[in-house]
């Protein structure tokens, strides 16, 4: 940690509290998009292939704008990057309004993409900031706190929308007023961030030179850090296995409890509950009782174990292991990020942008899961056995994350 950070070590609680608001906003935006996307698919009468454009518009922003986000943050710093991100996200939100007025699907995709650009810039700013702002051995604990803020905003977003519309009978006209409010909130937060007491921070070695840092100063490209590149792949895989149970749990429940009066929507709470329980575990245990590397190893094994339970237990019991998978996933982002970004020095901001690009795994791995189901199913109705065959995708994913926790983060040459 550089001197600029060390001097603020005793007072990073206030900046961390401010940044927690940003993680809440990220979760709130994801919650709103998650709720509105299926509804808007019906409203625009999209085909199956067109519905994939919705996911592509959201996640393509991370890939396309990931590198430019790193360049911007390198020039203006983390704080100004966060400010700019809020204004870009506000633009994306306000574009939903004409898309609903004009029933324009292309404009809807543009709104998602612009919002994704803002989200990319915000993710590339806040995640390394949280890693750098305090002692690096407790970075996973701070990221766990941010995760609690992020996930708690998911369900609050639906409560917010419920103040303005009937969630069981949404009309296009109903979304206009709440999106004006969300736009105003984002603009207000952007203005607040301009004046917020958020110190600019530097990663360890970012401004150092001399013999003690000769190896780092000899580096000419961010691609000369194998542990970072392995970390990008680990984050890519992680976001995929975090997204997969959330998008598959209701479908699996319908396959398990076919011809039943079970409330299938109730199963959607299992994964977020597991995530939040894991975040709380991280806040309590890291670094006092567990290092973030040890936590990542343990939770990778929990992921393997819970995936095997999901595969081999009868469906009516295995469905509940989705909560255990959520628990396993919880500490992976908080642990992978600081391990992958460690010792990058002047390449820290660029490295953060590469890690953000890894978020596209949330689109790719669920598509692979769906492809496996289509490959193995023999009837139009997807069966429990079909799901179990596709759930094997978890196993190599968790073993790769385990490899990164044991060896990958140590590979520096």
C-alpha cells in the first residue's frame, strides 16, 4: 500500500461508507433491469433469438467498454470515474422512457447498452478502490460488506417499483414516472460524488521506482502479469456460476415439482440468502480467523460439494442445495479480485478494466448450460435428468477457481 493510502488507513471508514452506496446503486440497477426485462420481452413480442439480444446488450458493454474504462480511470482517477459513471447510467435510465413511449425495441437495447457502459465504468472504479483503500489482507472482508449492500438492493428495487405500479399487471406507461425518479437519483448521486470526501488512492508500487521495484518498472504491458490474466478467467468463471443458479432455479423447480401447486417464485430467494449468509461469514471471519486465500480454497471445495449434491440428490431434496451453492459463491468475487489485482503497480487501473471485462461470463456460462440441456433432452419438456446433466458444468468451473486459489495467483512470471 502506498503512502497515500497508509496515511488514510485510520480514516477509510467514511470513504468505505460512501462507496457502499455505490454498490447499493449497482445492485438496485440490476434488480430493476432483472424485473423489467422479462416484462418488456413480452411487451415487444420478442422471438427467442431476439430475447438473446437483451442479454447481449447488457453484457457486451463490459467487453466493449472494459478497456476504455481503464484508460478513462487512468487519466481522471477513481473518484472522477465514479462521477462520470453515474451520469452515464442516468442517461441509460432516461432512454428507457422514449423506448416505452415509442415501443422501440432498438431504443430499449440502446438504453441497456448505455446503462451497461455506466455500470462498467463504475465497476472498474469501485472494486479496485475498495481493494486499495484499506489493508490488503482484509480486502475480501471489505468486499463482502459491499456484497451485502449490493444484494440487499436487488429485492428493494422491486419494492420501489411497487410504489408506482401494479407488479402483477405492469403497463408500459407505468414505468415512465419511476424511471424519471431513478434518473434524478443517479444525477443527484453524481453531483454528490463531486463533493464527497473520497480521497484518491494509489496501489502499492504505483508511484514507486528504483531497485526495490525494478521488476515492476521493467514491465511494459498488463499482459505480462500471468496472475492477473488467470484472475480474469477466474472472475469470468465465477460470474457465470454465480448467475447460473439464479437463472436456473425456478426452471429446475418446475421440472422437479411438475403438476404441483408449489409457488415456484419462492425458490428464487434461496440463492440470494446463501450469498448474504456467505458475505456475513466473510465479514466476521476475514482476516481475523481466515486469510482470503484460505477462504477461497474452502469455498471452492464447498462449491464442488454442493454441485455434486445438486447432481446426485433426488430433485425434491437437491433443489435446496441451490442455497449452498449461493453460499459457496459468496466469497469468490471478494477473494479473487484482490488476489488478481495485487502487485500490479502502475498497471492497477488497466488490470481492473480487464477484470471487469470478465463479467461477461455471466452471459456465456448460462448459455453453455442451456446448450447442454438442448443437446441432451429428447422431448420438448425439460426433465430433471436433463438439468442434472447440465449441472456438471459447475464441477470444472469450481476446480479452476480452486486452482487459482492454490497456485494461479502466485504465478508472476
